[in-house]
C-alpha cells in the first residue's frame, strides 16, 4: 500500500485517543499518529506497557502525550476519565480509536467456564459501547476532519471452521429462532388488536417446528407483511454493503435508497 496515501485526520495538532495503545495494533497506530505530530491520549490496562509507550512517544513543544490506565469494560472508569480529557482538550477529540480487546485464558475448557465468556464479552463488546458513550460527544462538531475507528473481528465475519477435536461427543442439533413481526406483549401497548401484518405466537411456533424438522439452524420467520423471499433480498443487500464496499446500512441512506429499492423490490 502506498504510504503516501493518508486521511485528513492524520495532521499536525490533531488529537487521537487510542485504547489498547500499549501493544499491537494500538501501539502501531500511536506510532503513526506521533509521526504526524498528533497529540496522543493512550489508554490501556497495562501500567508497564503504558509507561513504555510514553517513553517511545514523549511530549514535545508541539505534541502532548498522556497515558491512562483503564478497564474499558467499566463504565465508571470511563466516567472518571472523561473530565480529565475534557479539561485538557476542550476542543474535543479528532480521532477516536476503540481497539482494546482480549482473549481470556481458560484452564477449564471454554464450555465449562462462563467467566471466560463474561470477561471476553465485557472487554471486546461492552468496552466499545462504554467508550462510545463516554467520548462520542467529544468527536462531534468540528470544521476539521474527524474519524472514529472500531477494531472488529474478521473471524466473526468470515466464520472459518473451528479446530474441533476428532472425538467430539454427540450433541443435540442447535436452532436459532428469528421471529418476524409477532403480536406479543411487546406490541400490545401500541396495538390493542393484532395488526394484520403481524403473526401470532402460535404461527411462529408452527414455523419453528417445521424448521426443526427440516434440520435448519437459521429459522427465519416471515410474517403477514414480509415474505421469506423479501427477507432474503434484504439480507443479500446488507451483505453487499461489505462485499461491494457500500456504506453500512446503505439501504437507509438517501443516496442509496433508490438502488436498494430497485434491487429488493424490483421498483
């Protein structure tokens, strides 16, 4: 890739906040931002790692570098940190990078260790939510270029086969029930009577049992308004957001609405 190709947010005097900044991708990005003479707010759970990073990126006459030890899964930690950042950077943050992630080790085997899932989810998922809630307002309202980066999981998108032991015990089939518009207690406050377009819960159960009998994992229920074919077309359009480089949720964007409508509804 051409190293000269860049984005306007990488500029002298801009401010970057990076989580997971003491190692890996976060550290590499901090290095790039520092080379662009950007101010750095480095966040990581490792005090030692932060100190080493701060030694690599010392403050200068034109660059201010600070480090904060934080548990990104704790909203209280974020709330304690925000006033410090607001006081230091009243004009806000130009580049928000929520990158912190972890793979929690389990000596019991993952299936028998619920703490593994809780800790991993808390850091890798709730950490993003907490950081967005805490910092988002500081990234808004600027005439200069700004950006937000979330580090995701390629495996979560491409779903490569897992390393399954050759002697796995038999297990019951698994099914994911995805109801369509169903008239349950979620809707009774808004609709006194069942809308024509909604299914009843009994219809969902009938469809579920049929899907189970057919050995389906994804049991995607239609309703009286949305057919299975329409669901498939909508899903395909959303997948193409990724495959064709379209903006996320492009179907709802004004400049894409016409193309989406034609592709999905044939109009």
